[in-house]
């Protein structure tokens, strides 16, 4: 990458957005990486959205082909924990902070990010168009290099986009309720006429009567807010939202039109299918397959509405993705994130990328995950690259062995909802997973020629 840029020297800011523009000579390639999310326009047309989620030391850039002739490239970048940073192979950039989005908007739940409090109708609304006058924009500041020796090529395919309309939009008296008939996960777009001066809220609802949000005594766990909208409103969110219902309220709206642009892993063929004489089983299959597609983001999402994070149940999801679609590249990325990006203090932590919790059962299940992946791909290089971390993590687990060889009183959280099971003391469940972990580590050692170590773990 030629440049690492920010629009401000203040590294203490958070939840801010920056705009970058450059005039490029077309026909070449453009490489881009951002700390958080970015959106790319080429000659005013939406052309990309990324990067794939990951963390140090595994950071992945995206690459685009520019059209022939001179063109204008525009990139909006979000900075969640600090000032937005953009890595790019192009030169000649101008930038400014995007003042229309309020940095004081509240965080959502899990890893879903921040809500968007946006003021429309500002002079920068058309900043991404080629004819926009950016003469008063400044040159960006150079920033530090990323926390890795190199940025890596994107390891999974670029996503495909699908526009989804709601099955109904009801006038509720105090606004409108759009029902998409199923869970959707993407970037909502709202187009309508606005007759009042009030703010507009878009609330994202998983289920009207049940679901995690209702258990917390909320109808919606988060909502975006649109302020200062002109009479004709056209808004599209920057971040992805997961929901079935969207409640649109405020501003005395007239017949709002809403849709969602879903960006997901490009499933091309179905290697597996199911059909029976039982309609209920067929419906369950359809719901399950739809859920799998929703959760196949740039990670295996735990759920799109809340966490937007990857836990060890990705092991099960990976098996389904292989059976249905023949997908293994997303699985490889998933394993690397668990075994490398979330490896800290000699432990495998959870969730992947932003690991913060030690879950000993999850840490040991990862060894079975790696062993299974090798069986279906014969990817010996992956096993060899992760061997050191697997050994260190197992050594930490083994430090809790008693003289009889069993684990006892292993600290850490457990994401096991069978709360009636004893998790402390000499847990039968935990020791069963421990036996399997030693067997799997022994097999991994044999695969890469670590015969002596393999024999030790087997014994």
C-alpha cells in the first residue's frame, strides 16, 4: 500500500466517519483496506463495501479495477475506536471528516456497532459525485503502518447484492411498520415524502412478541435517527442491520418506501438439498437454509440481529456450509481467526477476532475443528502454521490437571446453556472434551511429522 491516511491527527476520537476523494487514471487496480467499514464509489456509482472482518496479524485488502480513462474515486470510512484510517494504493487524495453523522450516537449490542444519527440536507450530501467541488478539502495526514508486516489478499469471494422489498407496510397511526416476512441482514434504504419537521427513527425489530429483545423488555434493541431531512427523503444506512420488522416513526411521513440491500457470501450452487412428504419438515429445512445464508457473512455470524460475532458454534455452521454449498474458504478464514487473531496470553479466546473471554471447552473444541477441516481439505499448511498455538493452548489447559490426570476447577466462562451440569470441580463434560482434544492434537502432530509429540499427547 502506498499510503496510510487519516482526516485528523486526533487519535482519541471514536465513532467518526471520514470522506476521501481522489482523481485517478483508470484502467489500473485499486487496493483498499480500512480499520473498520468503508464504502467505495467510482464515478459516483456504489462499487464496493468492506473490508472482511479480521484482526491483527491477519488483515485483508480488497482490490478493484478502475474503468478506462480518468475517474473519481470516493471512499467513506468509519472509525469505531479511533480516527478512521484508510490504506490505499492510489495517490493524490483529499479528505474531510463527515460532519453529518453524530459521533455521540449510542453503541448497539454485541459487535453490531453504532447506530446512525444523521443530518441530511448538508452541503456534503453529494460529496461522492465526480462533479462535487472539493477545492476546500485538505490533504490527509499520514498515519502509522498497520499492526502487521503486510496486508493480505482477500481470502473469500466478493459478495453479491440482492434487493429485498417488504411483504407489507402498515400504517400504525404513529408511523409505519414494514414487515419483510423473514429475517433480513443488510443495509436498509428509506425513500419517502416528509411533511413535518420532526426527526425520523427507524427501529429494527427481531420479533413483535418474542425473541431476545423482548426478553430484555424492549421491542427494538437499537434504532437509527434521521434529522433535518428535506421534503423528499432518500437515506441508506452505512452499516448492516439484522431484523424482520422496521418501525418508521416521526416526520409526518407519506407512504414510505423501504427495502434492504443484502450483501452476502456468493453461494453459487447447492451441493445438498432436502425434500420430503412432510410440509413441516420442508418448512424447517427452508428456515434453516435461510438462516445459514444470513449468517454466512465475512465471518460465520452467531446472529445478525445482536452479536454479529463468531463463536465456536461456527464448527457446526462450517459443516452445514460444506454440505449445502461446498464452501471451505470461509471455514479456513474462520479457523485462522479463532486460532491466530483471538490467541492471547497462550490461550484461545472467544469470540473470534475480538477475543476477550476464556472458554476452556471452546478452546479445546477448536482442535477438533482444525482436525475436521484437514480431513475435508488435506490442507497441511494450515495445520503446520497453527501447531505452535495449539500446543501453547493445550499446555495452559493441562496446567489444571490433578495427579490422577483429570482436569479440575478450570477457570473461565462457559457458553453452555445446560446450566444444571456441574462446570467446576472434576467436570465429566469438560474432561470428555479434554480427552478428545488430546486425541485431536495427537492426530494433528502426526499430519505434520511431529511423531514424538503426537505419541506424548496420545499417551
